[in-house]
């Protein structure tokens, strides 16, 4: 098993956020990790789904719950990009990917 660092896991969340930007959603990504394994990845889908509850972390938790058939995740963590990161991502996206 390859164990990713927190920085590498955050990059997965950022990559997911960039995917959302490309289809017109807000740039937020989330990664659920249990025992050093990515069990779920989500991105904000509020705009594309017309669902104001479709936040990246909520969708990632729902996906992980279905996948693991469990709603309690002990020793797990959720990496999300938030705060000022969306502005950085937006600039990065338009500079590099357009």
C-alpha cells in the first residue's frame, strides 16, 4: 500500500476542486481517509445539481458511508480545501488550464 502524505492528499482534494471549476461548480474538494487509505473523494456540486446541500465534504461522507456500509468512521479524517484557497485555485486554473 502506498501511503500518501497530507500534502499529497490535499493535492487530491485540490485536483477534485479543479474538476468542479471546469464544469462551473465552486472550487472545493474533499478526501476521506481511513487507516491511510482514501475511501472517498468528493467535490462541491451545488451549482451543477441545484442542491444547496451538495458540499464537497458532505458528498464525500455520503459516498464513504455507502461504500463502507457504515456511518461511523473512527480514526478517519477529511481533508478539504477551503478558506482563501478557492481564490488561489481560480487563478491557478485560469493560468494553467485554460
